[in-house]
C-alpha cells in the first residue's frame, strides 16, 4: 500500500541512489514517461536525487544516458542533485540498502524501489557504475518492470485522492 499524499490532488515521488547519475535518473526518466503515457503525469510528479554531493549539477552518466536513448527515452534533461530530507515528497524510493540507511531507514514514506518489483520484491537495484554496459541494460530492465508495477499501484490506490 502506498502512503497517502500530503496534499490531496497531487502525488510526489522521489527516487534516490548514491550519486544521482545512474540508477535514480534512469528510474526517473522511465517512470516519468510511463506516467505521462498512462495519463497520470498531471497528478504524479517524479524527481530524483543522490545521497552524495559529488555529482551535483552533472548530467547523467553517459552509459546510462546511452542505454536510455537506445531504448527510446530522452535522457538529456537530467542534472544531478543531492537528496534533501526537507523536500516535501509523498514517497521516497531508494535503490539499495545503503541508500535506505543514508536517508534514515524504512518508514511508511521511505521504501526501496524494488519493494514493488513483481519478480524480486525488496531486492536492490545494483549499481552499474563500475561495470560494463550490460549492467546498465539490466538496471533498465528492472526499472521498466518495477515502473509498470508502480503505475498499477498508483492507478489502483489513487493515493493523491482526498480520502476524507
């Protein structure tokens, strides 16, 4: 079950990894496009960030961008930013256990991205940064599958709706 929106009528999801140049921006681009295709882009806002600050302002890793571009996504607009716990978001989805610890641990509003993965719920999205191109392709496959499940949950649960 997804947490309710803090403000009825809209829902904000933040995707978090270590540097905000590989996994979370890949998930951001995919989820944002899928939400638009599903007609939910006007009620669900997506952002991404990293727990570290060393890539702030940088574009996405070139291999992540190339993988997204080859799959038909637009990776050109991303600029890395650092996670700010004061951001007013409804749901934070982190990529791995280390990111989960960095943002303060699991709560109703903080979970792992793959908690919603229909194949391997609760698994990490592995960091492809120090590997080859295949790792970026594996990440994209996991992200696409999990993004579909997130959209299904959003459609079913409508957490942005006023429940009073």
